[in-house]
C-alpha cells in the first residue's frame, strides 16, 4: 500500500523552515504497513497544488497534504480541494463551536469573521477534529483513494495523525506487514562491512531488503521485510540476523527499533532508578537538550552546568586551576574533574562531561581542532576518553553528543 505526502508552503521552498512533518508522517505510516512512495513540496499556488494532487492520485492509495489551512488569504488548500473535487464549502457546526471555545478560553482578542471561516469545509469532506488548533483536518474519499488534509503546524498535525488519520487508515485499508530490524556497528566503514557480508546479502529472501545507514562513526544495517504473513517475516528476519551476527558479531554494538539512544538510556535509568547530570563545555547544552526532550526526564535527569568558559569550570564546577594550567582545559584530567564534580554538586549516580575544541580557532587550549574528551562518572569510578572528531564544527558537536550517550549506555548496563 502506497502513500504520498504533499507539503504546501513557500516557506519550505525558500528554506525558511525545515519540513519535519513529512519525516514524522512517514514513520507513523510505516508502523502500520503503509509505504511512502513520494514526498512533494509545492508553492501556495492553485495550479501547482492541483497538479501535485493529480500526479499523486495516479500512484497512491492515500494522499496526505499539510499546510495552507490558516485563516489568511494565502491559505488556499480548502478552496483548491473544492476545485479538484468539483465541490463547495459548507459550514461545520462542530468546528465553529470548537473555534469559538478556543477563543473564549485562550485568546484575548474577540473572534472575527475571518476566524469563523475556519469552520468552512468541503461538503464531501469528513472533518477530523483538531484539538490543538482552529483549522480542522479533512478526509475525502474519491474512488479507492483517500485524500487527507491537515494544518502544517507540527504539534497540530502530529495529534491529527496519531488520533484521527492512522485509525481511519487502519479501518479503511487492508495493509501488508512491514518489519524492521536495525543492527548497529561501530569502528568499521561501510565499504569494509559490505565486503564482509556480500554473500550473506546475496542470499537474503526477495522480501527482505538491506540498507546501509552510515552516520557519526557508526554504520546501521537495516533489514526491512514486507509481506502478508507477520510470522513468516519475523522468522525470516531472525534467521538472517543470526547469520549476520556470525559474520560481524565482533563489531555489532546493539540493535535499534524506533528508539533513539537517548530514549534507550531514559528507559535504563528509569528501570534501574538511577539519576544523571551533565557538565558541558563545547557541546553547549545539547546533551541536556536531547535528554529533556523526552517526557518524564525529570525523574532521572537532575540538571546541567554549561561551563563553556574556563573560568566557569573553575568557579562553578570547582575544577582546580592548577589542573587546567598543568594539563590544559581540553584534557582527560579536566573532563574527569568536570564529571566527578557535577556528580557531587547535583548529587546523581551518573554524570557526563564534555571538553574539547570544536574550532574554528583553538581558544583557551592548544589542542587541535576536533580534539574531544568525554568524561563519565559512575557510582564506582570516573574516567575520560579522548576522541578526534574531524574539523567541521557542527559535526564535531553532533558526533560527540552521540559518543557521550554511547559511553554512558555501556556504563549503565554494567550495574
């Protein structure tokens, strides 16, 4: 079963915003056996939208549209849908009541006629309740194809997808099973792995596909199986996975499903009732940001010190100044002191510390650009590891954040 996603908005095409909606929608569809065939971004222009709808309808069972549903004149999606389906707008009483209530509860300015126009929907549409906004979602069936229109605001769209769209797709369509298994390897490049497993890859059943996903010092090998019988898929993937471990088990670090490494760590900390703090220098709080983006993080994450400047490391984290003078601010000794001291300061079981030179200049240290030290404090010990992360500032930070989580996960699993 195939779907296409059409995102409407000049702001995407000029690079003003990044299209994160399509990535979210694709993941949610994949979970229920729907494959995304194509993603198209179009202008806020009727002819362009009509052509995109026509093209998508020739290929997809479900066409999902985001954007262009606001109260202003440049939001033309509803009118364009009426043109495409030879339809007209009608007022939906439930939507009007919802919009009116939102204004009463949360908006100080009076509701205007233009806001009330949000209640106008194509007569052929089934309204999908948008709990978090004024623009409703809409579902229109034309033959065997479903057309779904949603606002482009991410948190509104996500709620509609999870609570309205996905349940309707499950009810309306018979779908295949899609099963993913992702094996994570470290320390060996993509081409070297491909050479080692070439025969194994050639012997995979036709319904199992392999994808190489290199990123940040690791290579993920994703097996994707698709078919009608779930038990057959599960068994075949298990057999293939076992053979893969026999070939490259020495470089396999673990497995991933839909979870990020920080989500895995969150579960481990919660399960074992441990707490965590961070002391970040060149990573600028990005480790803490990833942790706190997970709901419920306050139960295990107690706080962070972003000690970007050397004096902050000394004055706030109590890193001895003579330690900095002797070993440099970018050193294993300082990373260990940062981790151990933030662990004591915030009273946690584990702590992460980062110090390094992300460039483009050397700053307070003579360490080469890309030199990074990551410190980990555990209930029993503290240690620091040196890494060389290249010469691109943003990539140095990204790789270091992921490496810090990798090191932390290994230590938590020891307890």
